[in-house]
């Protein structure tokens, strides 16, 4: 018979130490809410049922978190972790129940899978970690045979127990039957007047219920309570992401000055210089070079592309051997083919730029189709918006657009056509023709200021 698992994520608290109007579980790490990191790990572990216990700003939390088949339980009063799990129990269908705290933002699917695998049919498994400094954390107390018998809070620990550096992470997996039996036995006769789920461990140990301990890396299990801890978690997360890139063969000039805020796929011999930010889904082909201070968000970059310093690319596709920047901006819908050149202070939006075309400096190209080997001079603007509607500009293969041209859409510049510098082109220019549209120059000799 197949065993099923339910995950309960405890995310009802406010997180007052964050000193923020935003709930703690929605504070961002690598551009994504803390809670979303945990939900993603649960999804990757292929857990059958996912329940989130929410409370503070519940509607905001619900509308922010993305995942399939999430169930939500509302905890009106935050009366402890035991009470939160009790609120969720009527909805639980799994044979095993995985309980996660809502701020264990670095937890991995692999660790969760190991914890679930070690949970007996009639028992529990407990995730522990070895803390460099266990001050203030609950200590794991083991019997001589190595089995867990209790958790001692720091304030209640003896001198000998204070020397223990194995700590409770607050993450555990229990069989459904054990949880149903021991949850009603929790008592709130403590300083906080709350029901602590960790008290289940002592009750199980007294009745000799099997408790298996699974140890994880301390960094993976750390929670965050304030912005300082959140910043430390960010650095740990970023270090892991950059190390993963380097293990795949990427050259990173300074690993401490690259941020990954999404998923990055890379080819061979990629080089990333300092202060580069990669967001969303980013794909980098073989031989890609990214110079300093660039931002790429949801981009597909083909082989041998060179992105020069201070360039920003968002939802753009760049073809083989293209050169971008420096100081270029590719906005959503920019699609560049092979050998395209985009120079400094060029902005491209929702445009197709065909093979070999050049837009070398100081131009805006929006809602346009630019043909092969076309050359767009400095200061060119496609005037695509009249204040109400947007229109398309078509520039043919081999066309030459003179500097400081305004192309007033809808307009077509034919193949091998030329526009004179300083022209405001509002009518189509036929193939191979020269289009000039500028006022006649007048020189006034005897003028006064």
C-alpha cells in the first residue's frame, strides 16, 4: 500500500522583529518571498498534500504564493505551533505529516525527502542540526544508545546540556496516528501560555515511541526573525547559487558580487564579471561574456554573445555572436538574431532585429521589424505611440537610416532605402529610394537676441 504525506507549513505569525508592514513569510530572499522558497522545496519533494496555516495578513499571503493544489487553513489566534497544527488536522489526509516552520527558507527537497523516509509508520522523525553557536536554541537530548529522548530549551538546560550543540530545527515528520494521539495531550502551562508542538517529542519519548533524528546542515535549517538574519540568509543563498554555476564550468570573477534571483541554465565557458544580477529564468549559451553591472531578467542568450557593462535586458532573446552595450537596454519582446550589434544608450522594445543589423548608439526602436544588415544611425527614434495607439515601423533589408531620423509609424522603409539625416519620415520610402523630410534651412544675418 502506498504511503502518502501531507506537509503543513506554519505561516500565521506576524514577525514583529522584522519591523515591517509586510508579513515575515513574504519578506524577499533572492527576489522571492520566504514562504515561496519553502513551498517550492515541498513541491520538489513530491509531497501529496500541501497545507499552509495562515493568520496575519492571510489574504495577502494567499494572493502572493504560487503553487498547484495548495490548501489554506486560517489560524485566528496564534496560540503556538501545536495549536497551528491542530487547526490543520481536520484537513490532513496523509499517512505521514511533515511539519515545517514558515521561515526555514533554505530548506531543500532532498532534506525533506530524507526526513520523510526516516519517519516510521508509528513514530516520528526529527530534523536536527549542529549549530556553531547554539545559544538560545533548544538542545537535543539523546540516550546512551543515541535515541532522542527530549528537547531542552536553553534557559532550562544544565551546564552539561549547554555544551550540546545539536539543536532542534522545528521541522519534523510524524505518522498520522501518533500526531492524532499526542496532539490533544499538549498543555499550555508555560510562560507563553501556548501549545508547543515540540512537547510531542517528550511525550513520545516517555512512551518509547520511535523517534529518528535526521541531521541537516545548519545553514539549511536556519530561520530568520529580523532583517539582519535575512541579509545573512541572502548571502548564504547567493553563495550556494554561484557555487552551483562554477561547478557547471562558469567563470565568476568575484563570487561575492553576483546575485542569482531565479533559475540559470548555462553552457560552457561562460564568464560573468562583477555586480551582475540574474533574475527569473535565464539561459546563457556557450562562450557568453557578461561584463560588470549588468541585469538580465527572463532572457535567452545564445552562444558567443558579448553583453557589455551596464546593460539591462528583460524578457529578451539574443542570437548567436550578438554584441550588446555598453549601457544598452533591451525591454520585453526584443528579439535579436545572429551578429546583431546594439551599442551604447540604445533601447529596444517589442522589436525583431534581423541578422547583422546594427543600432550602434543613442536610438530608440520600439514596435519595429528591422531587416538583415540594416544600419540605424545615432539618434534615430521609431515614433510608435500617438498617445492612444501603438503602430509598427518596418525597416527593410540593407536599409540605412540617417542620424537623428524620426520614423513616424505606421511607416515602411524599403530594402536598401536610405533616409537623410535629421528627417521626420511619415510616408513609406520605396526600395532603394532616398527619403528626406526636413525643413528648408534659412540663415538670418541681422538677427538680435
